[in-house]
């Protein structure tokens, strides 16, 4: 074949590929334009001369999204990320978002765009001009409208098949059955009032509903300081610290509620209102103005939505822990592991981890606490962000397997000795919280390391 022939062949192949892509694009656009005309005709029948057609009704659901051409295309990237079964779980989910300001509106917005099939949106407030710097979708035309209804109106333009319920109300204990009824799969708490926040979190805990609570996003600017942690570890944020105290004192809840918060200290102070009588002050709510950089509530909301979506798809991530462990502490853990292996097995041949692996196991997997603590620091062992590991040692979960990243558990010396005597077999078929927690953490390691 001559060079000219080869050149012409390449040109022809490229042209053919381009034509195929163009044809596919045209087909997609025709399908989308047809669907859009159908939707427009249903809303504005007097402005269209098209023949009557069947269009998707609002709130018809996303249960069979993969069987609909438009919906399947709309959630293509989600399916590629979660897999079809994971996205189906998201589509079948029911999430309640309470508090629809900067954080809540962005969380709800991305939950919708990501394909959550049913949303209940709850807020007693209205869209204000000053809230437009941080609201997810509101425009000037929406000022004065209920925040819940504003979101619903915009959401049905984005995903008309979703079931969106707007409730213009404040969360109260009296309204618990109405706002938390229907067996929601998850609740997003974006309330900024302590009394209401505590009541909601206590109700979710009592009902066994997974909930993610947002701490304060105002007066902050550094997106790299965001964390998601158990309420028991949230001592750096004033709002979550107060909520933690109230939950423990009034409801005996010390852990088990996840919080999205910032470790950044507030950069500016609360601004006091000179004439409170000029405003409609809600009892129990702050009398002051929190300066807000609009990017931060949106980042809080996005982080919250990511957490909730991964939980719904049953593909949770492992948040960065809130703590500091020094290099000497990690080095001590390496030495203790080697000494324990030498004592138990007469050698260290079964150790398949290095220093970096130990850092990962101690910090990311077990979060610097004994596995028996279920991921939450024991009282008295933490000062600020510094974590004490003086009483802890790594040991094998299953003595018959090597001391690898997916088989090492952090315990106190006493717990490790008892475990080594009984072995993992003693917990193999149990369903208690400790054994379930350990198996879940080790499975997460295998997933992250690609062992499964």
C-alpha cells in the first residue's frame, strides 16, 4: 500500500468516526428536543401546536430510571461511578432535608441531581435578598417565597420525575411524626438553632434513622479544613460542641451521629442587630447576623450530599479523622507489632506491613483508638486534637493469616491479650456491635487496597 493510499485510508477512517459521533449526537439531541417539546406542551399547551402526547408526570418516581432513555442518559455518570445496582438504591431512597438555607439547599440540590427518588424539603423561612449569595438555586424572582417551595419549583425543572414534597414548617417535637414519618432512609440536618437541632437529632436517634448534622459554616473560608466525624469528637466547633453537650445531658446520646464541620476557627465575629424590634425574631433563634462567605455553605452541603449518597449506595467512604498522632507514636506501634509477632510466633516473617502501612492502619482504619471503642475516643485519652496511643498495640484479627493491613486490629494491651487467647474464631459468627464494626473496617481496607 502506497503512502498516499494509507493517508487517504486514515482520512476516511477519521471522517467515518466523526460522522458516526455526529450522527449519535444528532440522535440524542432529537430525542432530548422531542422530550423537551412534550414537557413544554404539558406546561404551556396554548403555546404549542403539537398533537397531544404522553409526558412524564411530576413525581412518577425513578424506580425504573434505567428503562427510560432520558433518565438513563441523565444518570450515566452516576451509574459509571456506583454501578447500576448502587444507583438503583439511590433512586429508591427517601431523604428528608430540614433547613434549606445555604447548606441545606446545596445538599438537597445535589441529592436531586444525583438521582434520589424522593425528597422531603422542610423549612419555615422565606427566601431573602441577603440569602442569594449562598442559596443553591434561588433568584431575585424567588425572594419572599417559601424556601421549600422555591426548591421544589426549581427541582421539578431539573428532574420532573422525582417526588419532591415541600413543607413550610419549623421542626418541633409536635411535628415529628409528620416530618419524619414515612420511613425515610436518611435525614439531613441543616438547622442552625440549637434547641431545634437537638430535638431533631434525638428523634432520629430514637427512631433509628441515619442522620448527618451540619455544624456552623458561617465566618469561615478554608475548604481544606472540612471533616465528617462522630459527634463525640466534635469539640472544635462551637455549635456542635453545644449540641453534643445537650444530647448527652438531655437524651443520654454520646455517639452515633455524624457531623460535617470545619476545624477552622471563625474569622469574623457575630454581628449584633442594633434594633431587634425591627425584625421578626423567632423565639429561641439567635439575635444577630453571621457573616457568611457564600462558598462555604455550598461546600458543606456538597460534602454532606456526597456522604449521604455513598451511604445510600452502600459504598461509604472513610472520612479523614480529627486527630494528631506524632511520628514517634507510629514508630512505637511498629516496634510493638514486631515484638508481639516475635513473642507469639518466634519470628516476624508474617508481618507484611511497613511504616506507611502502620500509619494507615492506626490513623485511618482504627482512628487512633481501640477497636472496642467503635471508632470513638475513650474519655480522658485526648487533649484537643492530640491522641494518646500509649496503651495501644496492633495484633492480628485472625492468627492464621499474615499481619497485613487487612488483618491488624488496634486494641489495648489487655484486650489484645484476651483476643489472642480466644482468637477471631470466637467472634466469627457473632453479630454484636464490636465484631460487626471490626469486620466492616477490615472489609473497607480490602476494598481500598483492591483485595476484593
